[in-house]
C-alpha cells in the first residue's frame, strides 16, 4: 500500500507535447480500483472528526458540506475549529 501512495508523478499531454513530470503529494490515481475505497476511508474519518465537535456534516458521493449555525462568538469559534481540523 505504501508504494501505491508514494513516489507518484503526473504529466499532461496536449497533442504531441508532454509536460514536465510533477510530484504528487497526496491523492489516489484516478481510475484505479482502490480509489473509491480510499475516498470512503478519508471521508468517513473526516465526518467522524467533525461530528465529535458537534459540527454538521452532509456528504454525498464526492461532495462534503460542513456547516454551523452562527448566532454568537462561540459558534464562530466552533466553525474555526472545524476549519483548523480540516486543514490538519
């Protein structure tokens, strides 16, 4: 598994011209058989982490919406905490 997720590069081809290789630091190869499974593992963890801090999460296919009803500064801080967790 480690070999599948590390050392990946990407090139773009337009007509007969090929771009320089670019290193991938994250992601799964599009069209690979393991891609849907890895996406679900990632999304499930994301939903669980955000649910633990009482942030609303709606997920469908490859889309996730995160929201908090803002009525005071505490709610603003909660949303900021969710954004910080997403960044981590």
